[in-house]
């Protein structure tokens, strides 16, 4: 009625080329947000996990450590997944290696 048949037939063909471009432009902010999220949050967390794993793998008998539970002690025995730390004279506690959060410099414990 109001739209001629020639105009109605050519309109979808013209819109399909611009439709692809508008789809890409609408996805661009989402991709940029993901890139920012990766570089600000994901990548530093992965680096921190790698450093922690390296520290745990390098533990040796006699190292002075701090655990996640707040214990400060000296490593007395090492196993595959567990270690035994001496927290006081004659008091030993067995715990998982992953509970170690920091290795102290030698001589920190008195």
C-alpha cells in the first residue's frame, strides 16, 4: 500500500551488508571487556599460582615457614603431598604442602 513493491524487494538485500557490520560492532565492547579482564585479573592470578607452586616444590628440610593456619615452624619431614613441621620443642604437626604460604629467611624463628 504505502511502500512500493520494488523498494520492498531491495530493502533486505541492502540491510544484510550493514547487518554484519553492526553485529561485529556490537560484539566489540564485549571483546574489549574480556581482554581487560584477562590482563587485570586472570593473568596476574595465574602468575601468582605459578610462583606459589614453585615455592612449595622448592621446600627443603630445615626451612622456616608460615602456614595458612598461622603456624610458624621448621620443616622436619617432607612427603609427596604432606610435610611435618616442628612448631615448638618436640611438637610436630603434619599438614598439606599447599598450606604453606611463605618461606621465612633462615634464623627468623628463635
